C-alpha cells in the first residue's frame, strides 16, 4: 500500500515540464488578455488587418515619428489629421500573413517590452510624448538587428502614410507629380 501511495505522489520530469508549460501558457494567455485591454478606436473605425491595440500603438508611434520639429512656417498637418495609422492598417492588409504576424510582434515589443528597456514601467501608449521618443530612439539604435529592422519598417510605413498627402509636400519642397497636375500646381 505504501509503495502505491508514493508512486501516485511522484511525478516524472516530463510530467513536471508539461505542467510548467501548461501553467506558463495559461498565465501568458491571461496576461495577454489583460495587457491588450483598454484600447479604444474612434466610433465607426473599421480595421483591415490590425487589431485595436495594434492600431493604437501605430497611432501613438506615428504621432512621434512624424512630429513637427516646431519650426515656423506653414501649418504642418499631424499624423492623426492625415490618418497615418489607417494607411498603415490598409497597407498591411495586402501583405503576406507572416509579415503581418512579425509586424504585430514588433508592435507588442514596442508597447510592452521596449519601455522597460529604458527604465519605464508603463505601456508605450500610456507614456508622455518625451518618454515615447526615448522608447522609439532605443529601438532605432538597438543592438538587435531584428529590433532595428522592425523600427525601420514602422518608420517607413509611417512616412509613406504621412508624405502621401499633398498637404505635406510643401514641408519638403516637393511641388507634386506632373501627372494629373492641377492647372495652378499642387500648392
């Protein structure tokens, strides 16, 4: 009787690893649910490829990446006015599933892990603009090639979304394309 009781209380290493993996999965899933709550979209916003939390991260990142440097001159449109995050969402919808998955993973890194790397304990989207700049700057110069590549991809998409709009062309001195050019020029 004693031998059968001891056998029922002992676990093999394999069983312990299985239980630990299951606990990590359940814990990670619960954390993911909690960490991806509290993101709101504007009323009527329909997404093509991103989920709500990813879209909000792109909105915040676009505001910082395409932020005005405060120079005087003509008014400079914001990333929100030009709906840069919506452009990024639509652009990503046309890409391969693996690319979208990897981009989503990079957004998760920016939202949840990168702030910790610069000594901040909050989500990226809850940080002040100056702290968001610190997080993005750390990704830009990261020792990890994957992190730097993710940042470059995000920055490229933001700039594509920003400078596609004729309201931004004057900022860089671009007079617009000749194709379908209005008689008085673009600006």
